[in-house]
C-alpha cells in the first residue's frame, strides 16, 4: 500500500506492506484524513516532540528511529475484522479514537511506526472497541472532522459555559474556528473572535462569531466589554471592589494560538474573575507574571484531547446537522499532493483544514 511518511524531516510517499489486524482490530481503507497542526509540527520537529513528550509523560509518543506515519483525523471503510462477534461489517464507514489497545499498552495512531499506519496511508488499523459507525449518511469529509471537533467540544466543556457567559476566542485557526462553531451550536453568545488574518476573521463570522476583531487595530478585550455590557444585575459576572465588574456579563476566554506570551497577554487583558481556557499547544518555554491572574482572581484551565463520550457526541452532532463545520474544509487533495498541502498550511492565509484522500 502507498503511505506518506516522515523520515529525517522529509515527507515522502512510499510503498509499505499492508497491515495485519490483531484481535479486536479492524482493517480499514482510508477514505479521508485531515491534516492537523501537530502533523505540520511533526514534519520538521519530530525529535523535539519526542523529547517534550518524554519529559511530560515519561515516555516518547514518537519513535524517531523509524519512519513516522501520521494522520489521526480519519474516516475509513471496513475491509476486515478479526472478531467474529464484531458489530462492524465489510463496507461500513467508521471513525475511531486514534488508539489501539494492545497487550503491550496503548498505541497511538497518527504518530506510529510502519506497523501502525495513520490516516495518510491507503489502509490502517483501528480498535473495534474505540470505533463508531458513521450515521445518517453523514458526508465522508464531515465525518473526518469528528476528531478535531471533539477537541473543540472538550475545550468548551472544560470552560463550563453558562447562558450568561460572553466568550472571547483569541486565534481563529482550525481549533479556534471549531470552538466558535461549538459555542454557536450551544447558543452561547454573543461570541467575540480575534485574529490578525482577514480570511480567518471572515471564516470566524461564517461559523458563528458575532463580533470579529483585528487585534492590530482594536483591542479584543475592549470589544468584548462592549459585547458583554448588560443592565440586568442577574446577568452580572464576578465583581471586585477594586477592579469592578458591574454591568458586565461573565467572561469566558479561549486562548487558541499557543505561542509564548499569549497567556500573559490574556491575563493582562482579561476582566476580573474571567475563566480562561488554554487550548493552544505551546511547545516552547513561556513566562507570565502571576500577580495578574492572582489580583484578578482568574480561573485558568488547560485542556487536551477529549473523552470517548465527547467523541461520540461530536459524531452525532455532525450527523444530525446540529453542528455545522463544513466551512472549515478548504480543500481535498490526493496522496501525491500531500507535500504541497503541508506547505500551504505552513503559511495559512486561506486554508484551514485540508483533507487527504489516500485512495484517490
């Protein structure tokens, strides 16, 4: 089978043996797979990812001594099951959490060795216990968005929004736009979104933002205050004798950029008592002045990944038409064009989510 691999910071297409499923595993034909920001990072910084994960969790999620097979935002078609009692049949379209539960431990799909191909391969293995059928005739491309939209759903759930919260989304890349779409689905708003890119601001409005801000021209925090104003005392957020808060609904801020300095920037601009959800994955050392969140009594929450229940809920939201994420898909390319797609996403003015179809 043909597969895209990363080896020595080079992305290339190679022929590999077809994978063989173990007990509880399904062999699937990859129909589509989205390119994630972590894939872009892995292409050039695999050793850094390996070192960072080793420091954080005690083991590396990537074996840099072997070719790396990426792709974890996938939808596939079942070809074979080793489990005679499996509810899945040949031809079923499925999505899955990107893991295999094996005797030797949890194996990650999307950062694996040639024995565990990811979604940029023509075939792959999924764990039947973590796999779900695509319901309601959901479009294959939209089904491929289940994984990244589940990340956004988890981030919003961690923020625990109430009907009074006014969200501010800093950064309108793929995850920021996904969070806006989730907030819109939940009818939490008005939603204020901030990004330097006009194209991304336009997309933010398209997926549900009510106010869009170019931070080079206007402070997103001042724009948030204008949107959050209320005369109803029942809607007021936290109030401080020193820092005020009367006349403002509660603040829920999503940091979706992930570069050094952004958390401190948010702490400086946030109103008293704001709830801050850090979603952007910063892989570098950062610094902040603790006095800002201390004096403002900010509630800072960090998020990663999602639960199986959130993954399933996201799939159903998409399939039932409750969650509209179609605007996030900017293009679909064949496997031979994956390198140019990676290059385009490296300077993303117009592209947000590019899907790869390895069998076309």
